[in-house]
C-alpha cells in the first residue's frame, strides 16, 4: 500500500465522485479507478459503492477513511521534520531546483523568501519552452513552475505528456492613481485601454500574454515599456491620467512590501476571461515529483493559502 493511494482515497471521499477526485489528484478517471480497485483488492474489502450520483463509502470505507487521514497526517508531520527549513538539501547537499518562467519568478521570490528556505533551494528562470522540456525530461527531483493562459494551455495539451497542477490564479488589470477616469469601475473593458496612456511589462513573455489578452483591441498609447514592477507603479503614481498594466496577486504583494510605495494606487482587473492566468507546476505524467519535491509543493500551497486567505476567496484556484 502506497501513501499516494491513501491520498487518492481521501480525495475520492472528499469529492464524492471519481471525476472530482481525478481533477484534484491530476490523475485520469481510469487511473484513479484502478488505484481504488487495487486498494480494495489488497485489503480484501469493498470501500466504496459507485452510484449514479458518484460514490459513497461503505461501513468499511468509513473506518478506513479515519485511519487513512491519521496516517497521512503522521506522514506529513514526519516530512515537515525531515525537510524543515535548511534541511531541504539532499544528503549530498544539493538544493531543490525550481525551474520558473518569468512571471512566476517575479511572484515567487518574495513568497519563498518569506518561507525561510532560500538557502536550500535554487531558482532558475527560463523561457516557457525550456521549462516544458525540463518537465518532460524530469526524473521527479526538480520542480517546474509556469504561468498558463490560453495559448500556453493549448501548448501543454498538444504535448500530451505533461500534467499541470495550478496553485494560484492571478488576473491581469491596471493600476491607477486616485482621481483617475478609471475610478469607480468594477472592471475595465479592453476597449477602454486602447488609447489610454500606459506603462507595460516589456519582458517578452509578458508582452506575449498582453497581446493574447488584448486581441482585437491593440494598445495605441504605450508610454513606457519596462520589466521592473516598481518603475511601473511609480509611473502610475505620477499622474491620474496614466496607468500601468499589473496583475492582481502582484499588486497585493506590492501593497504588503514596506519598500514599495502604493499609497493612492488602486487595481482594477480586466473584464475578459482572457485576463485570468494560472500559475502552477508542470509534471511529466510518467514521472511524478519525488517525496522531497512533493513536500515542497504542498508546503508552498499551504503557505500561500495560510498567508493570503482573503485573496484565495476572491480568486479560487478550483
């Protein structure tokens, strides 16, 4: 019996259906069904009953669920001790490597620094295609964190060999100063930005995202192109008649930073669904993260949800 099988069973109980649990565990419906059937065969008892509305636990399943939760809690506690802070390095002293695209790299650095593990991990920023190749060839010891929107999501689907686990949703929008014509709007429509004076993130991958989001509404009045978030915020703060493109999670981090001035600045998201971007981990379907890497993923997810509970209520991942 493998520890992951216990996670699958608990996920199935929580979701109430194979479809919902498969989404949570990033398995196929058939793969999850095989795992649960193998578990039942190993134990020699029936744990779940399949119904037209999903699944329900048998009496044996209820008993097993309590012990499965306890075993998982004990296992996770053990990993917390083994990999506490500076113990993330392997016995050979090698750090845990994160391969990140540009956008997650900008968002993750202040988060990872706050977790106190910077001395035992290594962050490598690379292009999206490079990170995809890293994920496809991974043996499960490294982690690949990417941003996914319309075009990149299609690329992952075409590859077929990769699974994507989202951990965060951010929404592209604009930062503006008190007194701006944008004040009072719940959302900004793309056509309202076409001729507005803007500062934008000039990094190649962010420009690609912006072009995808603003399809059919080209920006005609870009005044500043710079990859430095602080500079874009300063541009927006300089005039109520100008604004800067930004994302919802990045602006929240900026507001929390004592070294970045955001007084008088506000964020409004774009109205189009295209403006939503998922940040998450890419895995090779045939090579899931090893124990150390999986623990790092779970710890990061727990840290995010613990520190930014209100944000996750506004921008749920599921």
